[in-house]
C-alpha cells in the first residue's frame, strides 16, 4: 500500500501519523530523535530529520530511494518544511506525491506581505501593517501602542520567528526589539502590525482541504484560547462553529490563491468596526487539525486521498466539537483567571467530557508519556528536544 512520509514530530505531525495509521496506511516519520510522532504505534518507520537546511533535500531523496518510499505522499507539518517542499516541488515530485502547492503559488500564502496584498485587492480587511526596511524608516512611523513585530515569513528558525510575534508597548521597546529581530532575519521581513483588540470570542479560522483553490472538505472554528493569551503562537482551545462570514471571506481568498492541499485561514473580528481582519494563511497542516476528525472531516486522510488521485468525500464539519491542548491551555488559563480575565467555572465547563486532544489517545498511549518526558526535560534542563508549546 502506498504510504506517507511525515516531516516533523510535534503534535501536528503526530495527528497526521495517527490519522493515516488508523486507516491502515504505513507512515514514516522524519523528526528529531525525541519527538511525539516517533513514539506513536502507528509510525512504521523512523529517521532523524537533519537540522541543516542543505541536508534536508538530500535526506528526502535518499529516503525515497533507499527505503522504498518512492511515490509515497509527503506531509510537511511545519512552516519551514512546507516552504522547503514548495520551493523544491519540481525535484521532490519526481520522488513523492505532494500535499503542498509549488512555490509560485505557495509563496502568496507563506509571505504575509504578498498575502495581505492579495486580500486587500479582494476587499478583505487586514490589520494595519507597516513594512519598514531600516531602523530609520521605523523611527518615522507614527504608531498607537501596543503593536506587534511579526516576521513576514519564516526563512529560518530563531527566537523571533519561533515566537511568531513580539508584543511592543512603547517606542523604546520597539527600537530595542527591532534591533534584536534584525540580528536574526533580513529587516525587509520584519512587519509592524497593530494589535487588534478582543479576546478569544473574536478569533476565527476556516480550515479546509482545497484543490486548485476550491474547498473540498472544511470546518469553521473559533480559536477561543491561545498561547500567549494576547496574540497566539499556538491555539490551546478551539471549537467548531457555523459562521457564514468567515466561510465566505476564506473561500474568496482561497479561490484567488489557487492552493491545493490542507490550509488554514485565520481571522480576527475587530470589535471597533465589526469587520473580519485577515491575520494569517497557513498552507500546510495546522496545530488543531485533529479536531477535524471529531467534526467528521479527517483532514490528513482526505489529503492522502487527494494526493493519490482518489475520490475525496466533500462536506463541512459539524459545529460544537471542541479541542484542547492541556499542557499549554492550563497554565495560560490559570494566568488569565488570576488576572480576572477568565472565570473559573466557565473554564471548567469548557473541559467537560468529549473534548478532542492532540496527544492522549487510548489506542496510542506512548506519545503522552513522551510529552511528559519532554516537559520535564525542559523544566529540569535535561536537554530533551521537541516542541511542547
């Protein structure tokens, strides 16, 4: 049976491995030695993913040739690896079936400067964003604080790009953080964006499997809680909903971008004018994708079907399904409760039974043990690696 190769071993990759494995599809994992997906019983093969960018393409080609993975379906689970696959799609398509669009399409989602330009041309609102390329241009901006510094795309892993955004509360902090960010990535990639007001009730997503821009299967969701609480590096509690405005705006943008594969479009509803503002487009598997299975849309399996040229069941996921990542949701929520921004009783009600989670699973118990070990390693300075945020 034609299998799949998943790049990345965090909870996103773990969700892909489980989705495919439960359908009897063999799955290899290319990830750090200590990672969640490698611990899954559904991983039929494992290899260490090289950290050096120049070695990664060679690794993928060698895996196809030496381990019989040629014509398997390739699933990058992170921003950097999705961009790598998109940029080298011509070469990798000789070895694998891809779930990522080629770079000439992918870049309009991966680079927020291009994404916002396409969205604004369609009449879709965006947060006010500035693009200074030098410190002098930054100093000339007239800003209302707080704002965030945000990378337009993630060319490399660094403290700035891994954080996804840095909050800035005054001019002195702006200049200091801009200098720090400029030391890590090209200053042309640093954006200054207004921090939209509003809590989890204002944050929405449309997640879909698309073919040439047409959604085949999808869900709309509210990203009710996130880490950090004010602007999210990762969602911690997500609920599927019905929202026609979110669906319409996302479908309009996706038709224009003409992407194929799994994609998430993130919005925030600005309480000042009631308008949806585009935040991000993630042209790859996203953090809470395993919620789709509970809602009736098993995204990784459907993406495998699409890549294989098989019929894909079309439809919209049901509302009312919930997903939580306790390892980040609990500490974030405790801080919000202590600050008076979240009430304890509603929080506990949100965790009532039948909430989907990304790691604990009765049929696959080892990843939760790996998660606990990774958390303990981070807290104890034992040097364990792997993404837990």
